[in-house]
C-alpha cells in the first residue's frame, strides 16, 4: 500500500480497533518524521508511550541507499512505533539486526515488534526460526501489489507454514492476500492464523491517499481483472525487485503491449503520456483478487467495524457446526 497508506489512515485503523501500518518504502527521513509526528499528535493522551501504529519498509530499497535506510529506520525507532514490517529483500536479516542494535533503539526501553512478510515456505521458516521475527505474514498469490510470482494461495501457504513451524515458541502467523471481508478473516482465524492483513479494502477508504482515478478503477474491478506481471514495473522503469517477485494490478494495455513484445522504452513513453490525463486504458492500479468484494468507499472506522462484526458473525455461525 505504498501509494495508498498514510499516517491518517494508520491512525484511524488503530483507533477503530485494528492495527494500522504506514508505508515507509519511499519516505525520506523528513517526510517520515512529519507523518509520525502527526500520528503521535493524533493520540493526545499517549505521552511517551509507544506509538500504536506500525511502519513498513521494502528490503531492496533499504539496500539501495544504506545511509538513508538507516536514517528512516532511526526515525521510526525514535518515534517508538509499535512494530516495523520488512518485506522483499535479499538480505532481510541484516535489517532485523540493525533494528535490534541501532543506537536509536538503545536510547529507549521500548523495542518494536518486527514483522517479516514471506512469500514462500522457506522464507517464512527462516524468518521464524533463524531471524527470530516476532510475527510472520504469509502472503499468498492473491495479494495485490508485489508478492511472490510462484507463491501458493493464501490458505495453502498458511496451512503449510502452520504444519511446518515448531510446536512451541513459534511466532504468530498473519494471513495476507485477497482478503476483503470479515467472513474471510474468520476463515483464516479458524484455519489457525493469529490475524489477517488487508490492503486493497483500505485503499478504498476516505482516508486513503490512493489517487481518485485509482480508487475509481478499484471500485469497478473484479478479481479476474487483475494479473500478476512485471509489466507495470517496467512501465515505471523499475527493475530492482528480487528474483521471483512480481506485482498484481488491474490489467490494462500496458500488459498487452509487453506481451506483444513492444519495447520497454516505448511502453514507458506511452505510460508517461497516458499519465498526463490519467488514461484508464494505460494506468497502473495495484490491487488484490479480493477487489471484487470491495463495494464502496467508507471511512476506515466503518470498515474496521464492519470487518469485526462480520468476523464475529461468521465465527458464531461456524460454532453451530459443533452443536
């Protein structure tokens, strides 16, 4: 949710009973400090307690600029965020180690939880047993935005991981990918997940910073309209994702051109021209397969309350099978 999340959205999700995260992937130290200051001011009774939101970073972007990477992580640590989420890196243990040993961390008694997003069983097990992550996000193939090109479905991934984790002292596992409703959340909780991660549903909220033309595309899309591909990144001139990672978005003529063998430079030029008018035929709109279950724009508070009510209702209904 790099282009849809904000401190305001994260704050409202947490206030409403969820756990809101702010995307820090493309943040500078100053922009991140400003966002986190806003977040702290939004909780006037917090004093110097930990800030009850999390922040996410992308591993390969951290690797690309080590100096700035350490600066933005330090800003997060100094703000006492509740958790830091890491994903998509070829050397994520390096950044777990930095978070745990940074001088900014040593200056406060609060230590953030470290969430690691995994797209394969091997990566998830390493995060749990070797890197000692505090929580694992099992991201299935249905997920919007970037993820594993060969990742299993969210439910299969969750089942595989829970079966493979040690019986004792295993970190909680959160299910991610294609989840938009409380009914789905209940299904994953019943299957053994400790929680669920939703992105696309919150991209279509009033607090989301997703551009209006992207929100309009999400609002009218179905799951089968999305596709996993590198075409959208090539249109953006991005070639740095780790091997095996691609992105899911709504299919447009960008994909048609790439599949037809159109040169990347031509695709980039066509995208740049289309972006001037937000042409929907040549647009990039990241979203997951659960998009078809996203019906309308609501406030984050309304979405969290709806998810909670639907989750409880579904769990109560499932309990009836035991009668």
